C-alpha cells in the first residue's frame, strides 16, 4: 500500500488549545470550539483556503466543526492547516459527501476514511517463524548489550558464552517476548563501530539465541551486520537510523522478507543532540516518521513487516521526550505497531548509577506509554516490566 496524498494526525486532547492557537483560530472561536473537544480531534495540513472553508461548512452542517486559520474566510491566505472535531460517525457521513466536491476534497475524503481504518489497533505482526500478537498487553523486548560502553551500565562480555546464556535464559524466564541483541552503543556522543567488529560482538549471542523459541531482534545500522544476523536466524532488524545510515539496509531487509523497527532520529549519535530543534515538535516528528515509513514501503518492505519507534532520546531534549510520552497515542494514526524505548534514558532525570532507581523511573514511564498505546516496550529489566503489566491487567 502506498502513501496517501493528504496527511493526518490525531491530536491529544490535552494539546487542543495549543493546536487551535498554532492553526491561527481567533480567541472567540477557540472558546466555542473548546466545548466540542470531547470528540475525535484530527489535524490535516496545507488545505487550500477554499477547501478549508468548504470542509468547515460540511462538518458544521453534520454536527461537527473544523478549526481553520482566522483569515481563511477573507481569502487573505492561500492555505491553512485544519483541526477536525467530530465523532467517527460524523466523519464517515461527511467523507461520503466530500467525495462529490472539487478542490481536492475527494482525495481528502478517501484519506480520512483510511485514517480511521489505520487508527484501529493492529492485531499481529508477521515473522518468518510465526506472529507477534498485540491483542492484549504490550510485548516486552529485552535488551542484550554486547558493548563496553552501554549507557545503562549493563553491557556483557560477548565472548563469555556462559554469561550470554544466563542473560537470555533469564529474560525468557522473566517473561520476555522478544530479545534485542546489540553490538554498538548509540547513546549520545557515541562513535560508530564497524560492521566487522559489530558482527564479532553479536555472533555468539545469535548462535545461543536461535536455540530458544523466542523472536530475535538485532539492533544495528549496518546492512552487512543485518544480512549476517538474518542469515543466522534473526527475525527483526532494529535500525535506530530509520534506514538512513546505510543505503543498502532497506534492500537487505526486503530481500530477507524480514521485519524492521524504524526508529526516528536526526543526525548521528555523535551529533544528534544538535538536531533537537523543532518549530512544532509533534508535527515535525510525525511528518518525518511518515517520510521514513514511505521510504521503507517504496523500497519493498511490506507494511506487515514494520514496527515504528519515535526514538525517545534520539535528537530530542528532555521536554520533547516528555511531550512525546504524553502524546504517544497520536502516533497510532499509522496503523502500525509502536515501540517505546524509554528504558534508563537520561530524560527520566536520573543523576546516579543506581539501577533500581533507573528501573523504577523507567517503569513509571512505561506505564504511561502503555496507557497511550505502546505495543512493544524495549527494556533492560524484564521481570519488573512483566510484573507491572500483569498488575495493569486488573484495572
């Protein structure tokens, strides 16, 4: 399935007022529209002023509303972002009427209906040897760092097979659904590791892991490493660069018909902090994730093989990470599994090296991520996460 012409994102209701202000709605209009915020809030970008005005009238007549720029009615601006406020039933009714309208509104109607379809929860992800089922609580991905410079101080010696076995068996016993093996640190200011060294670090862990009945993910930016790992039996490639780092990565994943985690990041680990500058953070993040997804689809990776990760800590400062966690559910518009990787990240305000303190803070963040629609939690402490998810099932 290709990319649609129009782009939508669902807006977290806590940011309703900020979005009205950003679109350019007059103050009186903001007060009136605030009363209608108990419905779906869907933002669309760059409609012509004519199309925006027609859209507003159609939704008003059906019992909804559309926020447009204050100068739309006068024609002083050519385009406007819009915020649709309506129930799903109203959106479907209006979409059918819009199919008869000019000014690109027929395409918008088709894309609105596609948006509603994509907003539903995805049930499973196809792997080479089965499926990942997302019908209940989030799945847990346990992190195995085979690096000497892990940001979480949990790196293990890749040559110590006993330690590797104990780590994998411990994760399985604790309730991990996936294990994620990595041979390169991508923490802020870290430097690149060659594919050759990365392969040397992960090879023994891969040999051990494929003996167990658990999906294997490999955290790598290198196509050579990915090819090696997939030939060794890995199911998923977790690329923190979102396929940007190595131009051969997409073709390798496509050729193996493997699954991939597409992670949002700007720049590289050694300079990504410099790129944490956004005029409108969630708008830009979502648009860039859309482009990342489009690139994967255009290069032969099927939608049924893709997991999206907005990249906590990758080219995002503390405030942006917190906003992302609060607004995580807005990313469900893609209709794809979402992964949250907040484990032991710096934005959780952890000043010391106490792992219990880090894991407790991680747990709180993961509860928020779960409530906001995360399908996979990538964590260092599997046991604590599993216990928390079992507890959440009771509520």
